[in-house]
C-alpha cells in the first residue's frame, strides 16, 4: 500500500469547503436554537461527527493547496478532546501501512502486546474485553482512547511537537467553551454530545484494521452507502483510502466501483456489506482478542 503523504489537490475543492462552512453553520445554529437542551444535544452528535471526519480530510491536504489555510479551518476543536496537531501527526504515522495493528508503532491500534495483556489486573482485562465489542467501543471507547492517548503524550512529554499541539489546542478549546457558555445550550448538555460523537466515530474505526500476516490484507471495505457512510465521508471504503490517501472523500466511491475486484483481492476479501451487518455480528460479540494474535517482539 501507499506510503503516508499529504498531497495537495490540483484545484480548490469548493464542495468540501462548502461542507465545512455548513458544518460550522449547523453547529452554531444548534447552539443557539430555541430547542430543548436534550434535542439540541442529540442533533449536535452527527454535526460533531461530521466535523471530525472533515478534520481527517484536512490533514490529508483538502480542500485547498495551502496547508496553513486548511488547518485554519479546523482551529475550533468542536469535539473538545484531541488537539488537531496530535491527530494529524499520529494519523499520518498510522498510514505507514507496514505497521498497521502494531501495538507499539501503529498509533491507532486497539491491540495490546500479549505480554502487557497477561500482566493486566482482571478488572482492566474485563474493561478491555467489553471495549472489543461494538457496543462497548461506542460507550467506553472514547474514554479508553482518550486516557491512553494522554498517557502516551505524557510519557513523551519532552516531545516539543506534542507540547506545541496542546498549546495550540487550548485557545480553540477555550473559544468553543466560551461560545457554548453564552449559548442557550448548557455546557452539561454539550459535553455528552461531544462524547457521543466520538462514540459514533468508533463505529467506523471498530474493525477498520485486523491482524493479518499480509500488510495488504489488514484494511477493511464496508460497502455501506447510508447516513453513516456520509458522516464518515466514505472512509468505510477504507482500503481505498489507504491505497489513495490523497484522494478526496467524494472520489472514493468511484475509485472503488472502478476497481472493486482489485481492492478485494488486495485485502483478501476483508468485506462487510453494510454497517447493519457489522451491528448484527458484533454489537455484543468481540471481533478480535485484545492481545494481538500474531504479535511477537523482534
């Protein structure tokens, strides 16, 4: 598969830019809408999910040629918890496909080193096991992921890039919370909406990658064309994205249609027909063991 890179599009992608503006517009409208707090919070969940997907588009070089301009569009961290700079750097490291699912070198791996797993207390094993069901990943995944992410950043606290990312994150975080504070929507309603949006994103990442001896066979295709596919900006066609990381979201379905047999041969048929199938199979059933089944150091 392709090496990680951010390639600039040949021309501005005005449709993606319009979608970013619409996302911010809906966010502001729901903050100040004269609706019950629970309803505004519920409606915010897909908007915040879409914003996170748009953040993923930006770090891959869309919608403009200018990286600075693209990243200025994401200056407001609507889901609050992850600094853009850290998401960018860790996600691009994740695109080193030879490292996919590696418990140490893939920043987005959900597998643990079997030796680490064996040393965990029983309660923590139970939590991780529940987190390996789809329902557990939606409910617990954002908290577990955030705690692991912050612990890893703390362990690398001498990394100036990490500190800079957190320093740049704080003004945007303060601005978002300040807007929420002056809006009719209470902060206590906004916080669970942000958490729930991250939970929805866990539906996408739940089975994006599997342990497999062949690097090319680790990345999934989910042939869904419904609301979740839109909220995830077609990243359900995930092997297409990994093989074409510079392609914008709206081109992924056409690329898949044109090369479906090739993509499925490449990923050894790692395919689901829809997110409905994923829910039916894995809502309360683990897809994988927590300990990486093929892992060995050295």
